[in-house]
């Protein structure tokens, strides 16, 4: 009853108010709800299952590349943050502090982890003595907390879920290879599994992770033209090794500092997925991550109903056996049309309809959530065709997102040109940059856009800085960002 | 190098000092390490993988019975604890408090969750309006914190990992059926997967979960005769529904309070597994949960080495394909004897040896970690025989644990009889009880044992209370407990 009522509420069109559209959709599809704690959301089952599917896929990729999972304490002693200067400056403003426990004041305040380089660093110093202990490749799936001023469900919440990989290596070459390997795993996963095209590149110094030597990211464009940083991989050099005394005897019996990396993706991937693929009808879930890939809906009058449902059940069993995540909605108290709307709103990639006429002809109907394409096929082709169509839907979603990005992407020569573009349509801009913080800051002040990254494969390599006109050291992608 | 050094450290024999044995084993096998935060441990990969295997198995059982996962905030506003009186009394003494965040004092203190009945209660009140919204069956895998005075790795730590199921139902009957269903899932899992026999029963009122109407538990005996509560399932009646206003319109259109349950198991299962099965040689892991079920060790002189290793690799591929979690240790810088000791210490259920003589005869050797039994079999029988032997090892481990428990279990009539038994050997006692808190307390004061539960299937139903001699209302299992 409550649900029916909720459902008839309209979704604000994207073109009218993108932010309201986003909130309408994630609430209506029951992905999340607001919690009574400031900036924290509840991940409801429909939303959490997206995270479970992301976890399962990424976890297997991490393990294939030799990483193992572990779990480190959520509490980080205040003194740990003091050990790496840039790190404390970067994270201190966002930390929540436990100051009392079991009725007593603590001698040392404990931060709730915003990230765990310091705790891993402390333990790695105990575990690593020799080059034979390296590389040490550990990942952690955990909750982390950053007391953000402005929050947005999935994209920026005070508590969120993520994975953080922390590795230690004999030398810079190995550590940099790891940094790049994980960045490539993220790119391949986000493009190949979530159907989100990304720009791969290096962060400018001002946007680096606090304490990193180099930070690399993948950046995605949302349907409002804003950017989401979808994953980062950091080469930390020996900074944390020096701060936490991670030393080992190398192959020549010399004491060396280890080179470390860290890398992570979070539940903000869920938000990105929604903002890249969703439309005015609601969610559109990429088939590989969708908890339900196909929904089967029997149609037609009461007198043929039992026979149709019996056949749907047979075909359901075949799909299930073939590994398709499928469900049947055979409720008789809501109309097929109502169901069509509901599953479109929930973003189920594929709808399968069977009615009495289809029964007579040995046919069945497939409808794509993303393109609306309708295919009438022979029932004995169902398993094969569903597989093919899900793959095609994935491709289409990726290509639509890529086309959208390219339409809203412009290489510019000057700040004025950038401003004109950003006023006409929000989007990404690529431009030459002289490498100075001042020019980067000026772009931000005048356009609201920050440097996203220095793409490995820029569209056009620019020779002059868009702000000062001096020789460009890099070609940078700028955008407003979540 | 560091590892070799660590390995030669002896393990304290169980008979000499069981607690030291436990710590020696879990550190040497690299299951955990102490963290710099009081009472918190690091779950190292070897230990965490046990938890991953427990999670995977339990999670599939939860989902088969219609539960879905979600994630709720780790922070619980102080006012929430005030809403259920018994709950606050039970948990308040153990709570850590966040009082400041991002440089400001919070208006309301936030507890780190020790359990989430209150947060689920608050959200369920929003989501449940009609009987059609019921039952609501949600589970959460999460970290929780209880600021314990005395801690012990895995068994009692300030932060630990667990799952907590929270369900809401139309009436008492449904909610009680759920409570019992989950208790039975726990029993079946702990006995069938971890090879730990348990006593299933109901907690006495003094040992109930804070805020429950009835608490049920499974209790296991460690090798030192002490008990570990391995899982609990609670029927909460309408207590939390009243406190948090979880109301729904029933089938007759009357407004009713929902009946709720909660149930959980935690990483203490890892500690229980070790204390039930381990021996003076180290860990002994039950095959179904063991990250590595079998280790293959090529033996013999250098001149036959390549041929032996080649054959081991072929057989490894066969086992792997059959789904056995197997690894090969073909290092040539440590002796087979050293490896045998290492893998025994690490508790790998099955060792597989292949030497030049076995090659000639087309044979291969299997050795059980638990019984030491050695089987020489034809190589073409390997996959089948490994499967059989792993199953047999599971059975043997369960039976050994069961026999040990029965040898250390006594039905008694009087407190004196109990004291004599508990002085001679630590163990479990079953006795009649009149139902009074005073008698239960006297048992504890004079023996250190607490009531574990009122078993559903007592060995002997006793007619008089072991303390006061009055008519017994129940037959209770008493034991010292972790």
C-alpha cells in the first residue's frame, strides 16, 4: 500500500532539475534512505546488492593478481596522523574523534579511519624485515568515515564503504608497476562491468592524495556534465615507509625503506552508475551489475493465465540454469502496464513478455530497457537470445555514455573559450596548462571547474596554458566535479 | 628469514598452559597480530580468509531463506539507546563515544554500534506500514565495537566482525518461527561446516540479550573444558517495536506493533574453531572452511626432482579442476620434513606426497593432519580419494570433539557434586534448577561457572535444583565460559 502510493509520485525530469531527479530515483527504487545520523545513509537491499556485485567482481580481480584480504582496526590513534605531515593536513579537518569509552575519558583520542595508510604502515613495519617478505599485497573491504560538510547519497556521505589496497615493494619500479596495474584493473572494471567510459590519467599536484608522490585516477562524466572520480591509485614513494619505519634488508643486505602504494574505489560507484545511465523513466542498470537482469511478465486474460504462467515457469527455469539473474512477476492484482513502468523505473535491463498469442506461435517477446527495442523470438532461442541481448545492452549503454561524453567535451585554447563552453553546456574541457597552481586556481575561481586529471591519451596535445599563455607542460581535463 | 626464525619458536603444549598455546598458535600461523589500539586485533590474511569462507557459506544460507543484505550507519545517536530501557542498561557500560568531529563538538554524542537493534528499529518504523510489508528480513555484515575490559584475540575483542539479522513479522508465531529457523541454521552450519558439536537451548533470564523476550544459543566446549557461545538468536517480542514505533495495519485493518527478532554470529567462531580442534602441533582446520585443504609436496633427490614436480603439477591441475583448494610447495631450499611440520602447524587438513618410488609404482601418498593416517593410493584415484578423505577428516574432527565433550560432561544432582567434578576436570555440568536468580548466582560464586543454556535435549531431566533442592523448573548446562 505504502509502496503503491510511493510509486505514483512522479520522477522529476532530468532536464528540469538533475539533483532532484537523482534523489527521486534512488529513493523510489529503494536503493537508499536517509538515516538519523547527519550525512549517513542506509544502503537498502536493492542498493546494497549493487555493492555486493561490485565487490564480488573486483575481489576476484584482486585475488587473481595476488592480493589477499585482511581487516585492520577502525580506530587510529591521534599520534599516527602526526607522523606524515601532508597526510594529517589533508585528513584532519574531516575526522570524527572517539574521546570516551566505557564511561572513561581516553588518554589518547582515536580517529575513526578516513583511510588506513597509517595503520597499515604501522603493521607493515612489524611484518617486513627482508626482501623475501616483499611484495606485500593486502586489500581491505571496510567502512570509512569523513565528516563532509556537503553530502549527497552514494557520492559523498560521512560514512561510506570501500576497498583500500595497501602494498609494499622492494623498489620504485615494482611499486609503480603495481600502481598502474590497479589503475588498469579499475578502468577495465568500470568500463567493462559498469559500462561507464572513463578518462585515465594523473592528478595534478594540488589534487593529489594527501601524502602521495603521484596520484592517478579514472574520471567519468555524469549526465549533467559534471565529473565523478571513480577510482584512484597512488604511488606513495617512501613517504609512509619513512614515517612508519618500514625497512627491509635488500638482496645486497642493505637496509632500505620499502616503496608503498594504495588504491581504492568506493560506494560512490553506485552513484556514478545511476547518474551516467539513468533517464526520466528512472534507473537503468548495466546488465553485468544488475541484481535482476531480466524480469518475466505473463500477460493476457484470466482464462489463459494458468497455461501462460506454467510456460513462463518452464522458461524461467531454463534461464536460471543458464546463470541469468531472472525473476517472474506473476501478480494478478496489478496490470502488465503498471509492471512495465515499475521495472523500467527500477532499471531492469531486459523485460520478457509472454501472452496467449505468443504461446500459439511458440514465440516470446524481449524488450530492452535502454533502447526500447522489442524482439519477437522463438521460445527455443530464449536462453541464447537473452545472453546476446544483455551483452548488446551493455555495449549500447557504454556507447551512449561515450557519445554523451564526447558531445560534451571540448578542447579549448583559452580560459574565455572555456567559459563560453561551460556557460552553453556543462561538460569537460581539455586544455594546455603551464603547471602553476595559480593558473589552476584561476580556472576554478572563474568557472567552478577543477583539474580532473592529466589524461594519458589527450585528444589534442596543447602547447600553451589556457590561462597565462605560457608554454604548456601538460594537457589537462577540467570539469565541475561531485 | 623473519619467518624461519619465527617458526622455530616452540608452541607451548596445551597441557602446560592452554592460553599460551592459543596465543602461540594464532600468532605463529599468522592468523592475527595485536594492533596499537587497545583490545583490537589485525585479522591477517590467513585469519581473514577463514572469515571469508564462513561468510560465503552463511550468506548463501541466509539468502536461501529469503534474507537480503543491507548496510546501516555505524553511528547511533545517544537518544536511541534511551528508548529501550534494558537495552541501554546492557550496552551502555561498553560504548565508545564520538563527541567531536571536523573540529567541532557534536550536539548529541554518537555511539559506535555495539549491535544495531535501535538503528534498524528506527528505519523499520519508516518502511513498515502494512502487513504487506512483512515479513521484513534483512541481514548486515558489519564491524561492531564493545569496549571490553578483558580481551582475547577472536573470542573477545573491542572491535569485531559479525553479521546481525534483524527481522519484523506480523505476529509472535511468525517471529518465533524465524528465531528458531536461524538458530537451526547456526547449529547446522557450526556442526556441519566447522565440525564443532554444539548444545542448542534457551538462555536463562539472567543471560538473555539486553532487550530480548527470549534468547537462544548454541554452546561449544573448548579443549580446556570452557564454553564458547557460538551463536545467538533472539525473539524480541514487541519491545523494540514499541520503543521505535514499528506499527502496521494488519489484515483486519487494525494498527499493530510488529514482532521482531535478531540473530548473530561473529569472528569468535574463528577462536572457537581453533580451541576445539587444535593440538600441540598447532592448528587443525576443518576441511570445509580451510583456505587450503591439501598441500602437495614433491620429495626425493635432485636428480628425479624435475620429473616428480612435473607429475605433481599435472595432478595439481586435476585437483584444482575438481574444486579442491590445493597448493604445491616445491621449494628446494627447505626439507620435506620442515614442510611437513609447517603445514601441520598451519592446520592444512591433508598432505599429499609424491616421490620417485611412488612415480615408479603409479602411486601417491595422502596423510591426514588430524589422525596421521597415511594412505598409499593409485594416482588415477587421487581426485576421488582426496574428496573422500576430506569428508572423512571432517567426520573425524566432529567425532573427536564430540567425544571430548562427552568425556568432560557430567549430569549432577548437587552443587557439591558439581564442585568435585569441576575441581577434578574442567567441563560442562548438567543439573536441575529451580528458576531462581539466587541459585544461579550461587553456582557462579562457588564454581565460576555460568548457566550456558537450557538444552532442548538434556541428557537427563533432573527433578530438583542443585542448589536449594526445590523442585526443578529446568535442566540447565553450566560451564566456565569465554
